[in-house]
């Protein structure tokens, strides 16, 4: 009896493989036809933000930056550069500014320019850029060239010089459309200085960021961090290489009106304190030493003439310090208290020199025969000497001493003439002894007159010396109290903080 078909194993396997090949061929044909349909549909779709079908299907293998840029259409950069990246022109673009002060390179006093190094971050939203990180191997951030996207027209209102900052020509783009530009900025900006407390002064300089063209309806500038955060970050990264110490940074969001339009701004106010050790050692200490030397010169003897030369030498040295101080100060309407103090000391030195010249003139007058005027005796030797606690010996009248002998100085010539006439009449009658006594008396009277004249001359010299001494003492005391008062005022002004 013939066997059944099902009982033949070879025949079963042949039928099974024949059906399998038919099914596979049929499915492959369907898939190929569907792919052709997808290709035709993909070519017919417009270029929108919605991902094409093929990109969605094969997104699991899209791990390259270039594929993401192709997906975002960044190769067509004209579209992203023409205007603000917003889906509604009535919506302003918010630009977040974050700045950190890395270093104060120089704050030049003569030109009032601040040279600083900042780390500037600027972030805004691009409404035309977004992607799903899961479709691109978890890629959340991409770095692209600077010239592929629209940039805010950032302007620094205090800028004074060309921008010589190093260029970082990249942008960081996140998957949600946030665009961030980070760049180190070397700025040369204007800074109005208040030098009244120089060199113990504190200065405030402002750096204002804002758009130059766009109004507040188009771009809104917002500070990304508050004042305390910016101050702390700046202190942590601040490099102390110059003469300034960073105290505080104040951050404000402002609106600036210009030509009837409002512009948004972010204003940074940087508070700096000068480190005064260089000026104390090179300027203040030498000035104080010269002032002390000039005051000590008041105790040099005025009759020798060395005091005048010493004082002129000290004044010339002090004048050199004034020239150095003048080079360090800016040209402002307000003069620093240190400049006022040095000018006052210079004026006192000149007054001291003039007083020394006057004293030398009085000493020279003492060698002449002229007497001290009565008004000078009254006001200088009597009143001023009493105030200055100077003991003076008033000159006694010449007639008092003359009366002790019984003759006045003026009567000596007349007496001698009468004695000569009497001697001529009685010359024949008198004896030789009487004539000798008369001649002896005449010689004694001449000697007395000479001694009286000599004493008057010495008393006149002593009066001139005493007048010179009293005036020199007055100048010395006036010099001392003027320096002490001015130094006290200077220290008080420096002790009071000026902002």
C-alpha cells in the first residue's frame, strides 16, 4: 500500500521552505514599496521645524554634530542672521548678562580711565532652534561658530578705546534653544574720580551694558546674578596685581531714555579702594621729614647765615615732591587734601624764609647807628614779648646814668669849651699845677663822653637783637602750630571714609 504524502519527510520540508520564501519575498516587496512612498513623501514636505519622517525613523543613529546641525538647518545661516529669533515680533528678546571682574589692570588718574578684565556671559533664547536629546544620543549642547546665529547688539556706554579683547569665536546652544556667548573682555572705560582723600581714597566706576539700536520693546537686558553673587565670584577670581582692592560690585537693571525711546541697560558699579603703601613711603613720609627738617632749621643761629641756605635747600627738595604729586593727580576741579596740605606747608616754608630774611636785616641794622623805632619797641619788645613769654631788659634812660656822675652827655662839649676859655683868661695867673688839673679834667670828660656813646650803641644793638629774637620766636611758634593743625585736619579727613 503506497505511503501518504505526510509520511514523506523530504516532501514536507520542501513545501515548508517554498512557503517561507514566498512570504519573505512578499514582505520585502511591501517594505521596499513603502520606502519608495516615504522617499516621495519626504521630498514633498516643506522645510519646517517639524522633523522629517526619515529623520525620525533613523534618529537613533544620529550621534554626529553635523547631523544635528543638518537637523537644525544651521547650514542655512542666512535664515538665523536676518532678524531677532522670535516667533512673534511683539515679544522682546530677553538677554541675560552675567559679568565677573577678574582683574583691575590700571586706573589712570591723569586721564581718568579704567582698564579692567571681565568674564562676560550673555544668554538669550532662539525660538527657531530646539531638539530632543533622546533622538541624538543624549546630546544636550552643541558648540557652533559665532557667525551662524543672530547676536544682540551689545554696547558698553563708558567705552573709551578700541576693543582689544581676545576673540572666542564660538556659541553654546542648548536643546531648548538657549544660546550662550562667553568671552573674556578687556575694557578701557571712563571713570570719574573723586581724589579728595588721595591716597586713602575709594573710587566707584561704572560699566553699563545695553543694546545700541534695539529699544526696550525689542531687547530687554536682565542681570543674571544679583550684587552679592557677582561680588563673591569676583573676589574669588580677582587677581591683586595693582594698587587697587575690590570692595563691592552693585548690579542694577535700568532703562535709559534717548531721543524719545527707551533702551534697556544693566549697570555694574565697581567699588575700589586704593592701596596707599607706595604713596606713603614715596611721597608722604619724605614730605613729613622735610617739614620736620625745615622746622628744626628755625633753631639754627640766625647770625651765622647758615639758616637761610639750609631752608632754601629744604624748599627745593619739597618742590620736587610737589612736582611728583602733581604728576600723580588727575586734572579735576577738586583738589586733594594732600595737595592742600603740601601747598600750605610750602607757603609756610616761604613765610619762614621771608622771616629769616627779616631777622637777618634786623641783625644788620644793629651794626648801624640807628636806634629801634619807638613803635617797634612798644609792640614787639613790650606786647609781643609778653605774649610769647620772652623776658626783655628795657634800656634805661641815658640821663639817669649820666646824673650819677653829675653831667649829661650833651653838656660835655659846652663844659670843655668854657673850661678852655677860662683857662685862656687865667692861664697867666694860674700855676702849672692848676693848668695840669684842668687838662686832666677835660680828658676825663672826653673819655666819659666816649663811653656814653659806646654804651648807647651797644644798647641799640641789643634792642635790635631782641626785636629779631622776639620776631623769630613768633615765626617759629606760628610755624609749629600751623603744621600741627594742618596735620590734624589731614588725619581726620583721611580717617573719615569717602565714597
